[in-house]
């Protein structure tokens, strides 16, 4: 894993793969991935899916996968989630891969990884099929949609 010493401030620590604040209201991985999914939906991301990888892989506990409609839209989703995670929980990504003009942006929070795709790249790489043995968690997202 890439060293994260440069990401730490005196008010933060690194535990269980997630850079976190010493605040007492720190979310669990499941709460955090659902927080990120709601933020992505707030920015009009399409086809938002949360996958629980826990027992299937040691890469991450959860993936959130969503689709943006254009390169600027992918960048806006990524920036919004990154900014809100820092504002709400003082959580910063361990790594970000992909640029605003990319077809696939990955934000790695350690136990939670976000994959923000263009429609073409999502179909091409098909992570849902690749990680098909994992559990899809859509309950909280579906409940939010039905409340509208």
C-alpha cells in the first residue's frame, strides 16, 4: 500500500485502511460508502451501485460504482464526494486515479473505493460482473429514490 504519511495532519490517524479524524462520530465503512453513494446521486450520477466485497477480496470492503454522463460530470461527482468526505468526517482519499477528462476515476479511501465511469468504460470494464460473487447493496439508495 502506498505510504500516506503526507496525508496525515496532527488531528488525523490512519486505521483499518481509512484516513480518519479523531472525532467520535466517525462512520463505519458501510455508513461511509452509503454516504458517498448519496452524494453521487445528489450530483445526478446514474446507476449507482454499492458492492460489499469484504469476504470476496482483500482489496477493499466496499465498492461504489456509478456512471457520469460526460467528462466534466465525472470530475464534478469525484470532486463533490472528495470535498464532502473531508468536510463531514475529515476523511481524505489514500489515492485518486484518473483525471477530469478520464473515462474512469477511482477514489481510494482504503476500505471504500469509488469507481466513477463514463457509460462506455463502465460497459467495457464491467466491474459488476468481475466482482459478481460480491453482495450488491442497493437498499439505502433505493429507499432514498422512493422518498422523492
